[in-house]
DNA sequence: TTGATAGTTCAATAAACATTGAACATAGGG
DNA sequence: CCCTATGTTCAATGTTTATTGAACTATCAA
């Protein structure tokens, strides 16, 4: 297992890949909840999303989110903390992420969201 | 052949379908060029994009663009004129289309665009 | 060192997708 | 009325995708 997973540079972020990544309801829900949580902690663990799907399927989606440049994964012990690459996305495609997020917010009832009380991240390392 | 192809209502437009539609480089290029052309004519024929792919493949992509609510097709004789559903998209997902379009503009060199002089739409019916 | 926890990787599978060419439908011009 | 131009539909093909479970790796804590 590589110590730090691969992330594209800012310039390597491609628009079609980003849109494709966001077009999957599970991944869109992950990105949306990550954004929702930003005012609290800005990072969530993989396991915080375990209500959405199985571990291996989530790992697959997380890899796609990393590969397209939407999220960054920080390894801390046996946990991996995910955060949105807001600055990079804003620099690359100004306004895009916010437009997608507010669109997702309008249709939040159509997203497979983890219920709020399941997201109780407090302790960080 | 049905006289008028199927189009979703404004409320039926779904975010994941729209993003998925825009994630294909050919479809993104079609939408982008349609937007570019808006100040001139707002409509383009299918055959205006023949440089992008074969007829049947374009018909496939046009159908997806219609099905997800991004474009409307108007039948006029043997031609079909396509136009962006700007108002519907703006009402449904405010700011999204413009954010995608300006992102596409930043990366226009990475899109499979039809060269400008091939888009010489003048006569309309 | 043993066991539990957190994630990744791999192989297998079914569904969806993009692309092609051939056949078809429709309208307009000689 | 034929011929052509414009698009659609269908079947076939190969590719990519999402999902699953099992096996694996790494870290932490007792």
C-alpha cells in the first residue's frame, strides 16, 4: 500500500473527469456532505460514509474522487481523512464547485445522504 | 419517427443526469459551441457538428442531451435545430450552466471543437 | 504478540456506455 | 415522381463502470 495515495496537481484537474465524478449520486452525496461539514471540521473519515455502501465500494468511489482532483486524502494512522480541494478547484474552474453544491442542495432530498446524527466527528489527530 | 422528440419537463431535470451528460467531451463541446453561437443564432443543426463524429453517433449524443434536459430539438422539414434550454436550467440549477460553460471556456483547447469557419449558420426557417 | 479496527486491492459479474455501419423515414427540389 | 440531403433507429461490438465478497496490509491498544 503506497504511503500517500496519488493526487493530481492543480493543473492536471480535467473538467470532464470532475463532472463525471460528480455525476454519480454516491460521489455527489460524499462531496455534498463534505462541504456541509466544512464549517465544523473540514475533514471526514471514510467510515463516516459507511451508510452509503460497503467498504470496498466506498474505497472505489474515494479513489475516483481523488483521481479527478476533487478531494485530498490525508493518512493518519489507520484512518484516512478526506477534504475537498476547494482552493484548487476554485483556481481551476471558478464558481463551478459552488454551483454544483448549491444545485445539490436544492435537490438534497434526491441524494443518498447519511443522516446528520451519524456525522459526529469531533476528535482529530 | 415520432414527430417531436421527447423532452423532460423542467422539474424532471436531474442533476446527476445533467452532470453525466456534460462529462462526455463530445457532448460538452456541443453544449459549449451552442452557447458560443447563441449571440448569433441560438440554434444549430445536427450537421453543423459532423466534424465531431459520424451521424449515428451524433444522434446518440443528441438524444442524451435532450433526455437530460440540456437541449431542445425543433424539427423543421428535414433539419433539426438544437438550442440550449437556458431558462429551464437556470430555474432548476441557478448558475450551474454558466459555471460549466466558463470552465469549458478556460479549457477550450482541450475540447474537440468544430473550427469556427465550419459554423456558418445564416439561413433559418 | 495478539486481536481488533480501518482501508485497500483483487477478481468476478452485470449493467451501462460509446462507436460503427446498415437500414429506414421524411421532406424538398429537380 | 425519383433523387438527394438530413437524421433516426437498430443490431453488433468492445469498453468502461459500479458493485460484491474475499484476501490482504497497516496501525493501534491491551
